[in-house]
């Protein structure tokens, strides 16, 4: 079997200790989504209005069929 070299183990530990921990946590999913929407205003607005129109058409259609 292969032997573990204690010198390489201490080197790995030293490297891990030297890397600084991130000061800020990574941004949340909502924050990233909002940032993406701000970057792509036109596409986001188009999708919003298409979704709103489709939902209104769906609700009006269902209310007409079930009257």
C-alpha cells in the first residue's frame, strides 16, 4: 500500500489556512434574479406582459365556460 507522507499533509493544511475566508456570503438566488432582470429590462418586461395577458385570457376563458 502507499504510505502517507506527513510532509505533504502539513503542506496541504498550511495552504488551507492561508486562503482567506470570504467576507460576504454569496448573493442569494433572489438577489441574482433581480440583478439579471435589471440588466435585461426589455425581455423581462415583455415576459411580464405576456404572462399577464395569458393569465387574464385564461381566467376570462374559464369564467366564460363555467358560467
